[in-house]
C-alpha cells in the first residue's frame, strides 16, 4: 500500500498528489511513468512521474479526471493509501548533446512536460517553453515552468490568459525568426503533437513526441500500447514513451486510442452513478 502524503487541486479537473514510494523515487527520471491501481479490484492506469523527492521518498503524479479510475483516485484523501504503484517504467527522456530545446505542452500534457523542462534546465540547457490550455481556468504549472524556462509563452484558445491561439503559432514564429533549437519536444493531445511535428518538419528540427496509448502491463508483454514508428511496430511502454515525431503514424494511434471509447463511457457513467448513490 502506498500513502498519499499530499493532495492538491490544480484546477477543476486536474489533481496533484505526492505518493510515498521510496523505491520508485530512488530510480525515477524525467520522461518515465508509473502504473497504479487505486484499490484491489481496480484497473491499472499509467501516469507520468511529474516529479520526485529522493530524500523524502515521494513521487509526484498529476492527473486529469477523465474517467472511472481517475475519478476513484481523486476520491482518495491525503493520508489514505492506494493499492499499487509500480515503476519507474519506460525510457527516460534523452538529453545528450542538446543545448537549446523548445518544450511544447498542451493541457494536462504540461504535467508530463514539466519534469522534462526541469531536467534540461538542471543540466544547463537553454529552455524555451510554450504551454497551451483551452482557457484561463485550466492553466496549470505556470510558475513551475517559469522557474525552469529561459523563455515562457502561455497560450489559451480563447485568449482569456496569455496570448490567444494554438501552441503551434509561437513555435512557428520562433522557427521563422531563426531560433536554432537542437530539439522540439511536444507533449499533449495526439492532434496537438501531430501539428507540432508538421510545424517543425519544414525547418528540419528533430521533434520528439511523448505517446500515451492504452497500456495494460507496461512491460512489453501485452502489446496493448503498440504503435507504428518508422514503419516498424514499437511498444510505447518499453521503447518509449518518447519517439521521433517525424516517424510516428499519428492516424493509426488516434484510431487505436478510440477503440475502447464505448466501454470507457459505460464505466464512467457507472462510476458517476455509484458516487451519486454514495453521496445520498
Ligand atoms: C505513459 C502514459 C503516461 C500518462 N501520463 C498521464 C499523466 O501524467 N496525467 C494524466 O492525466 N494522464 C496521463 N496518462 C493518461 C491516463 O493514463 C488516462 O487518462 C487514464 O488511464 C484514464 O483512465 P480512466 O479510467 O480515468 O478513464 P477512461 O474513461 O477509462 O479513459 C479515458 C481516456 O484515457 C485513456 N486511457 C484509459 N485507460 C488507459 C490505460 N490503461 N492506459 C493508457 N491510457 C488509458 C484513453 O485515451 C481513454 O480514452 C498517461 C498515459 C500513458 C500511456
Ligand atoms: S502496455 Fe503491454 S506491451 Fe506495452
């Protein structure tokens, strides 16, 4: 059992928790993830290591409440326990040889992008961050990005905070202006990553994307997380989650991501009804 030592609401749908998991904290690196089960009969879900404190033995997770399991997790209070917390899994983000990087985060993808930005900053790399949200209410981690970025641009779709528009707009402006990034790293919804890749490709700037397909075991055994990258089958849990964005088949990944939509909707509705009954 793993204790929730801190819980904070970041916005109406995103929660941050610090979990006491010393063995995971000891090994975790930016770009890796964990798989947790909230309770003994719960499903396994992957969440990125959003931070860690090796001395305190804690691992930070930041999750969006999107369905049955994230709802159940969000019902847990500080001081309570979750059943399983396995990791770190996946490959750490590669940082070798990179002196100047542009990190592009979208929505809750910013939780995954933050430790990556912090890692590059900690090794002396010049970090430009562009983070985007639908509106002001959903803006998260702005101060944290500000602390680890040489330049930070915040975008909202409706212009209610920062500049109005999509994250690809300031990226294109920067590339047009001659910013010589060694790498662009995009983390967020599939469609956002696809368009970041399309923006960077004409400038021939290597672009890494962080893929988040359905995962089950997280150890390369089940095949659930398979993707086509450069015409070859890859497993996001062991070969990724980071991949060369120029090689990812985004259309196939999007089709696979929707495969369980009906099942997930039914689970979510059942979970909502359960909570409504419990509240009565
Ligand atoms: C490597 C990786 C890292 C991730 N990191 C984060 C993170 O830091 N913060 C965050 O909010 N979300 C993250 N996700 C997505 C997160 O796993 C899903 O939001 C979560 O599983 C939803 O479960 P649910 O039961 O609440 O919702 P459901 O209603 O079951 O699903 C909602 C959506 O979540 C995705 N999803 C559902 N089950 C899984 C699964 N087993 N594996 C992967 N995706 C699934 C699907 O796209 C689905 O449409 C990550 C996913 C991966 C693969
Ligand atoms: S989650 Fe099973 S192979 Fe990747």
